[in-house]
C-alpha cells in the first residue's frame, strides 16, 4: 500500500452468518464490553466487508450487476434515474481499496482479498465498456459527479492495485467518462470536492487538461467555509451532520496531497487540512458511546458506519490524535460495526437494506437507494493495515467514553485555533 509522507510534528473462510449483537454487562454500574466475536476483530471486519462487497463486484465482473442487484428506493425518492449502480460501485470501491492493496498471501483472508480484487478489475472494465450490459451511467444526471469521485478515491487509495493493472483501453475509457462529467457543474457544497478530487486524480495520471479552476474553487470555498475546531460548513450555511466525515475531510486532505506532490499547492495547506481532520477524528472517537453507538444527527444517516470515515482514515494512515491509541479505535469501531452491520442490515441475497441498523426505509432521504448505502464501507479503511499492525494485534482497550463512564482517567478536550 502506498504511504503518504506526513510531517513528524503531526503527532474466516466463509461469510459471516450471524453477528452477535452488543450486550452491555452491568456490574456495579461499570460498563463492560463483551469479547470480540471469535476473539478476532479483524476476522469480523473481513467477513462483513466481503459480505458487503462481493455481491457488487462478482456481478459486475460477469456483467450481471444491473440484472441481479435488488434496488430499493426511499419512499420519498426523487426523479433521478439509473444512478444506483455507480453509487454502489464507486462508494464500495473507496472503502475496500486499502484492503485490496495489501500483498497476496496464502491465508484465507488473502484468498478472499485476491478473489475480490480480481472481480473489481474485471468489473471496472465492464463498467466503462459501452457494449457491456453493466455500462455505468457517467453521462446523465448530476449524481454521477458524486460517485465517480468515490471510484476515483479508490484509485487514489490503491493506485498500484486498482489503477495500474487496468489495461490501456479500460484506462482510456475511465478517463473519458471522468472528463464527460464536465458537462454538469457541482453544487456549492461538499459536491465541489467531488470535482476537485476527480480533476486532481486526472492531474496525477498525467492528463494535461485537468480543470485547475474547478479545483481552486473548491479549495477557496472550503477555506471560506471553515467554522473552527475541526468543522467545515457544507456550503454557506452550517449543518450539524456527518458530511465532514462522509466527504469533506477525507477528500479535501487527499486532494491537497496530490496537489502538494505535484508542486501545485504548498505543504502548509496540506498540513493545516490534516491537523483539522485529526481534530475532527478525535471528536468522532469521543462521540462513540460506551456501548458502541453514536448520535443520530443530520441527513444521510442510512450511510451507517460511513459516518466514521474520517476516524478510519487517520487510523489507516497511522496518524491518530494525541492520546488516542490504535487499539481503542479498533475496539470502538468494532462495536459500532457489530451494532449496525449484522445480518438484519442485509437482505436474503446479501444486498444492504435501507435503514440504520436494520430495515427502516422510511428514514431514507429523497436521494437514497440501495447503491447509496455502500458508504458504510468507508469505515473499513483500516483493513489496509496488515494483520500484524498494532491496530489489529494490540490488546483490547477502552475508548474515551468508556473510560469516562467507568470513572477512569481520560484525555481532556480543548478546542483548537487552527
């Protein structure tokens, strides 16, 4: 997996058939989490992400995604058409990319990973082939601006594993589809970052006609929209939701990383954005309750664990906030995952269902359909760390809210001025 250079100062074999729900054991008012399933958090994560991703990419590789994907739409769904398939593909690719970038090995996990990677590469070729029954829609509606960017994020996160192995014709077709997005303009919101990341990726692969103006607009607007203490406003008016994690911090930081690498932007811009993401990730970790839940606030709550993407990304990059250990993040995210992505979150064919923990379609927003839900994959980024990394093999630790409610010492929280 490709590693970025950061400033030193920035301190099983089968799919899971059942996931034991979190049970809280009370003993003199002390909250005690149960041991992880099978004593192996990583195995749990691998089983769930494979269960999530395999139906998408095994079908896409065979040209049967549109035929076999069971699509459910919000009861309030608007008029957008033929967008759910690229949603599923792009969003899930962004989440699984770091895992697929790990080297092959002879383990059962390695077998699953290699199989999925092979299907992803075949599937991408089908998805951009106009003659394929699974040719994905990049050309109509505004929605593809969003989901093409998530596909691009997968390429950015695993360039050697997912971009470089594509044949020349497929690469050309991907580039053509990405440039075709320019017939529509991003809205003045987090959408600006979708265009910025896509155009920056084109720069990174040597395309001379990348749209610098669109990238500069996004960066200028998010400088303007920073409200402080790690939070950006999603457009001119602030909204308390998880879009700082779904989109803003991860895509802003990764866009700037590309621009700094190509001497387009100064290192200081990237360093500041990274510090802000670390501050926000620190707050996300504190939002995870002692029993592995988090506040149900804002729109797009059906994206489930995707709300934790910013925390997952800094864990992947091994740049956690001061006082936050890899093991406590693993334990916190594992509990959130168990709570939200048990069997009740999937239908009988393995597709995610509209809802928060189970099937609750009435809470889905007007733009939400089955493909939208694969934002949940974004919390699985730390699978890109090998199994012998301290994130995975460190002894279980309490996370911040557990420490606090158990009466143990925990790091104090202060606002930041950057």
